[in-house]
């Protein structure tokens, strides 16, 4: 992944901090770190906060937009060669084992894609959903099989949350003359649970 991937940075860190503070009984007007220092480590490690699907509850957070940071990045970013690699399907972990093995119907595909779009984007959600559904539907197949729906959904999710972001990173890095490489790894072993 890269800093541009939606799951790479914490989503809504202020909300998470308030939620953690409330769980530990920390007053909202005090320093959360000071309050948490008094909490038992085992209780802190046992926290189970749920992030919106396809996003992260914990992680780094930046005051400026990551793309803006990369646009303005200095020599430390552009003077180093960068190699970015992706695989054919980056999103197997977004589905459960039942969905991976048997696929799913069109209504479930639509729910998965709508959730991804709603949690990842802010504007034009219906237009984005319609475009993604249209572009990742195989119109040459008259019967939509659950496995085909699974494959097209995995492709849409992979492209949406990882591959497109990695390609964008390579563009941002290379457009100022930096040495940049992009590779696609498509090898598959015979005994794999996840078909590429």
C-alpha cells in the first residue's frame, strides 16, 4: 500500500480519541494521553474498536491531505528511486471465506461496492457506484454466475483501494524526473486458496 490508500491512514482520529477516552472514563476536557497513562496496559491492549469497512481505525494521521504532501514533497521523496509492486487481486481479505469459495449474488455485490464507495469517497456516490458496477460487469456473459461476480468485485475493490492508488503514487513520483518502477506480480502456485 501507500499513503494514498484509504486504509493506510487513520480515519477520523478525533472521533477515535473521544471514543477511547469515553471507554476509559477520561474527562473530555483533559489530555487523553495523561489519562491513558493511568490505565492498565492490559485494558488498553484489549480495546476492540471497529473501523468502517475498508478503512483503518488506528494508524498515522496527517493534518494535510496525503496527496498534497506528496505534491509538495522535497528532495527526500524525489531523489530516491521507488519500486511499486501490485498483484492481480489485492482484495481477498475484504471477503470472508464463504464469499471467496462460492461467490455471491448481484445484490450482495452491490452492497459490498456501495459500502466501499460510501466509506472511501465523499461526493457523487451514486454516480461512482453506477460507474464501477458498469465498468466491472462482463456484458459478454448473459448469465451472471456468483464466481464471476466475486471475481469482478475483487477486481473493482483491488483497483479502487490499492492498485489505482499505487499507480497514482508512481505518477506523482516520476513526473519530476525521479526513477520510478511499477511491477505487476501475477504468479500463482497450484495449491493456493486464492486464485489470481
